[in-house]
C-alpha cells in the first residue's frame, strides 16, 4: 500500500484533531432493488414501517422519530446506493460543499425535506451530509420484560407471552461497508466527518500494518455513543456488508427470527455475541441479498476511549455462537463477482489477490 508518513500517523491515532466537520449520526441508507414491493415487504417483516411513498421510492422508519432510516429505489440489483450522515449546521454543509468531492448544497425535494451535500468518498462510496429532515412522532413500543433470576425476582406470578410479530426496531444502528480502498476511506471519514476509530482489526499481529476492518464512531465529546456507526472492511469491490438495526432485547431478536423464518427468508448468521461492539446479533438476507442485522446490548463510549486493536480472525468475530458461514463474508462465486473483484484490484493500491486470499484464510482461524 502506498501511503505517506502523515497518513500513517493519522491512521495510528484513529482520529484527527481538527476535522472539517463532526457528523452526529447515521441518518439513513438508500438501497436500489429490482422489486420495490418485495424489498419493502422484507423490511416490513424485519420490523420497519412505511413513512412515505412516491412513484420513485419507498421510505421506511423505525419506532424512533427519524422520518426514515431506509429509502428504497428501483435498480437492476440489490445494492447500497448512498449513506446519509446527519450534520448539525448549515455551516457544516457549506464546508462540505467546498470540497472537490462535494456537491453544492441542495434542497431535498422528497418526503421529509431538508438539505444535503452529496459526497464522493474514496473507493466509490456515495455519501450524503443531511440537515433538517423532518422528525415524526415516535411509535408505541412494548415495555421491557422484567427478568427473573434466583435472588432477584422481578416477574413474580407473571408470564411472558409475546405476540408473533416482527421485531420492534428502535433505530438504525450502523452500516458495515466493504471497499477496495479501506485505508483511504477511513482517513476520509476521520478528516472529513470527524469520526473516531474505536477498534482496528489487523491481518498480521503487527499493529502498524494496514487494518483489514475498522470500526468508527461519531465524536460526541463526553456524551456516550455507539462503539461503531460505520465499519469499513477490505474487499475487492465497493458495497454494503450489512446494515444493523437496534432492538430492545434478546426477546425481540428471537421473535423477529421466528417471524422471518416462518416466511421462509434466508438466515445469514446468528444468534451470537460479537467481541468488538459486544452486540447480541442475528443476521438475515433480503430477497435482493442485502444482509440486515437485529442487535441489542451494544457497547457505548465517549470520545476519550482509546482506539483498540484485535487480530482479524474468524474466532475474533464472536464470543459465542456458531462461526459465520463462508457465504456471510464471501459472495457466491459467479462470473460477475470475479469480474468485479478484478476491477477492484486493478483500481486500488490497497488490495491484491494475495491479500484477499490471506484474509479469507484468516476467517478459518
């Protein structure tokens, strides 16, 4: 990988002192899909609700106040189209619009309104910085279920009877991205959007080597925030690895899984508890192949928490639960996949066939 000493210093710190702006949250993701209704049906069964629909798009919300957390548009295949990050001020938008990779500030002429700047990030990931999108009234949710433990009984004489419904999704939690230029993208996220690296995973035990996976959180100063809002992983092409939605507890994960299984959706991986982030997780695939995660009980940190490091190994992906199946991390073999991988390798100085093979081998460790 070609890089400069300044790049390496910023990468080692996992943050920069004076980023251009500090994004405050992941607002929403836009997905292309071959079948709008089928995709909306999957995400509805997963736990999202429609907030708006136009001739061009379907907007889906969680139970929180965000107008939408997923936007579905027509395309030739299921794929991530763009990532929308929320910023705090018009000044932030003006700063981002001044970048060579930034668009002018433009009104969002869609349900929810607001303004945005489109950003072309390294590796081909399309981002939007958004401001002023309308909020909605939160939806009603069930109350937490008291637990009974010997010596600490909180549900005396009461049963647990959850109706067979989709999970109640509280909010959009994070997105995991794959790119052939992971170092360039991580540096851009730190310098442009002010994100902090919570953890790196290195292929070698050498912590100075370029990371294979980086977990980044928003910088909220002394206020606690999720362990990661974005994850960036090495891969032969640019796209989404998975999108994750927070639910209240393991009961919501379980009843969501039962609902999805009864409707013959394809299970991807889980249930288990991650190491980095500590979430209890369960992953499913949409008919388009988009991987979506239910999770609960994730780590939170303030800006003072230092950047951690952990070797990239299959055994370091979860504390308990089954190992991920091979197709969770690797796409099904096809001519299109091979062609896309070769294009990614040819256009990046960060990835090679040998490096990808080594990373795939590490998943079995």
